[in-house]
C-alpha cells in the first residue's frame, strides 16, 4: 500500500495547522505519516512513496529547521528517491516565493517530481509582534491544505504519479 510522508516545521503554529489539515485530507485516501523536520530520518523518506513538505518562510527564505532537515537527509537518500512525487506548502508573512523556490531546487536535486504548484498561505505578518505571534490560519486556507493532501493521496493510490 502506498504511503505519504508529510514533513513540516513550525515555530508559531501556522505551518503545523497547514500540515495537520493536509494530513486530515490525505488520511481519507492513503496511509499518512506526519513528522516534524527535526524527527524525520532518511529511512522515513525511503519508506514513503510521496511527500508533502510544509514550512514557514523566515526572512524571505525556507526556515532553518526545514533547511537542516534537507541538509541532514540529502546525501543519504540521493539517487534513491528519483521520480517520487512531492508537493509543498509555505506559510509566509509576505510572498513565500523564495522559500518555495529553495525547496523546489532541493527537490530537483533529489529528482522528485512536483505534482502541484506550491501552496503559499500568506499571514501578512509584517511587524515584529505579528511575526512572533501564534498564527491562526483561516478555515478557507486550511481547506486548501486538506484538498492538497487529499489530491496527492488519491494520486498515489491511483498510481497517477
């Protein structure tokens, strides 16, 4: 049976809410594992058939914890994930585009196959207080996350990817 791995990092809760919503959608279709970036191992990556990466934009870049996950796991799985599908979600304070580009370049190095454009949820947090505050992702955005999880899960089950 196919398995989906969702890897996330969240400092203020936004990415965590997004990852949980995607897990809820995916779990309707497929066996789904939700792990933080800190706890994910190369073995977890090798055991999965597809991936959903979710992290925050920090200072116009992918968060350090997500980058560390990729740094730590990159070489142990290099050339062993080729062609597997992935999607990504970014919780951004501004536009999230650079974080999405960084993640896509890493995934390209692993030869993963993007199955959807990045889903970027913008919180518009621009002041130090707003940036550091706990986030509450609007239901409409969480529904998009659920739909993304469900879609990648269904695609894996049907062998579309």
